[in-house]
C-alpha cells in the first residue's frame, strides 16, 4: 500500500491540467453528485478506459438521494 500525503497542494493554470494530474495519480474515480463538469470528467475517465489509454481503474458513480436517476 502506498502512502498518500493529502497536505500537498498544487496550483494549475487550467482545469484540464488539473484533471490530467489527478488522472495520473488516481487509483479509482469516485463521482459524487455535481454539475456538468463532474459528468465531463466521469465520461472522460470512461473514454480513457474504453480506448485503452488508461490501465484498469474502477469508476464509482455515487447516486445520493437518486441524483442521477
């Protein structure tokens, strides 16, 4: 098991760069209720898995109070 330091802060110029940094470091994707940006990042992760550009990672869509129904 690897140790994660949650105290690390990174400043990025664009949200795309932030997403790329998170994608490189993540072990899974957890999608909580949110807006269009949340869905965009979720579908981008699914597309990366589908095209084989990412090694296998679980994607968890958390449907709080039927938000995604």
